[in-house]
C-alpha cells in the first residue's frame, strides 16, 4: 500500500499576501512528505474557485516540488482536460517535460473541471466535457506511439507532428481519472485508467467502490483502452489531522473539513460563502457539521431530489482525526477495503501550517512504518 498527500491550496483568508504564503506552505509540506516516507504528492487544477482551490497552475507547482525533492512521485490530480482548459498536445508536452525534469516521477490524472464558474471562465462547453476528456486521454496515449503524432478523431484533427520532448516513462506516465461515483469508476476501468476516488464517505463506501471497480475491470474487453499501458491503481482520499492531543486534532480536522464542505457547496451547489467564524471546540464543530448535513438534506427534499449517502458525505466527520493510533486504525480499514494508495488530505482552508507539518511527521514516524513493518 502506498501513501500520498493531495494539495488544493485552500484558504479561509484569500488575501494576496495569505495566498502567497499558503502556496509556499504547500511546497514545504510536499518536501517534508518526501522526508517522511510518502510515495507521492498530488496537486489539483481548479480555476477561479476562491477559498476552495487556488491551485490553478499545478504543472508549475509540481515542477517547483520536483526541483526540491529527489524520490517522491509527482502527480497531477488532476489536469482539467477539456480543450479550452488545456489542449491535449500541450498537456502531453508539459507532462513529458516534467517527467524528464523529475527523472521519470510523473503521474497524470484527468478530470473535467466542470463547475459553471470554471467552464464560463475558459469558454468550455459543459455538454462536451466528458467527450473531450476521453479524446484528450486517447491523444495522450497515442502521442509517443510513433515518431510523429497523427490524429483524426471525432473532436480534433491533428496532421503529423513530432511532440517534444519525449517522457522518461514509456510509453508515457501512468494515467488516472478522477472518480466520485460509480459511473466514472466504470469508465475508468473500461478506459484502462487508475481511479482517484475523492469522496469523504469513508472506508465502507470505499470498499463498495473498490468492489465495483474490480467488477468492471474483470468484465472489460479492452476495446476502450486509451493506451496499451493499462493502469488499475486505486487511490482513495483520507482526510487526516494527527496530533498528540486527540481532541485538538479532531477539532482542527473537523473545522478544516467543515470549511472544505462549505467552500465546495458554494461553488458546486450554490451554497453561501464559507463561514470563517468557527469554534475551536471539537464537540461544537461536530454539531455544526451535523447541521450542515441536515441543511443539504432539506434543500434536496425541497427540490424533490433523492437524498443519497454521497450527497452529504463531505459532512461525515469520522475520518483519521486524532492520534497516530487513531489514524492507524482508520488506515487499517482502508487497507481492508482494498485501496492501493491512501491519499491524505491535510491542507484544508482553516488548518494551521504547524498542524499540517505535525500531521505529516506523525504519519512518517508512526502511521506509515506500521504498514511497512517498521517501528511505530
């Protein structure tokens, strides 16, 4: 089992000065993650989503991290693949350059970036995002197959051109797809892509999604593969804050997750601006999370939309918040669920840098060694 950290560059105070500090803080966390034995860092790509994600140019962030590290893998989690965000050939060029500069450490995930805020900024047609993502992945899968790329697809025509540079990993870095529901899991399996499962539902739901993904892998015939390099890696999100003081860790973690939930609700579900005036008390934070879930359920009932577990999953506070022992117990459940990679979400908008760094240290000194046979 592998361990990674994902970065959104979230912030409750989006002033330019704080924004700069948070981005540099993320770099510091990524460098420490290598020292602490993590296998990979992931960086998202989002645009114009104040509070929720200020990581608009992950290829530059990851290049900076690659230059500061020597071993840890560098992951796009994910590139927004619709053409008006990123032309497929430009994605291939940038990915290969980063693979070369990092010594063959790149992983490349794909996603839609489909919020109205983002698609309207870049002139993306929301109705075409899925088709464009899949064609982009096929183009990337074909780019270095021959000396020159020639492509005549349903959406793009590319006459023969050499795409440079060539990546270190052949035929290309491993490909992934962001997955939040069964539909995208099924498509990832059919296309031969690793699954980046981003939800907050917890180990039981992760186990269900893993079983479904494995079923789809077993039933596919290979006709839809985007590349001959098939990737069946399954990575699942693990929100976590680990400190010596269990109650403080839960307070910090649940507060951070509540900010995350409010920010994502603002941009994805039309909710209000995230509430920065939150208490530091774990009990009250848990109560506020419960109320948040109830408000979402009420809106869904009012709109006559069925309430499914995924609708309120982001308000589930039962994650790896607490001591190292609590985190180990949580990760044991993820291991039993069948995950190949535990993707730690530490950097949430209200979590202080000191708590982020201490969490990574605790994972490196206690949690990761527990699963690799070292001292804990």
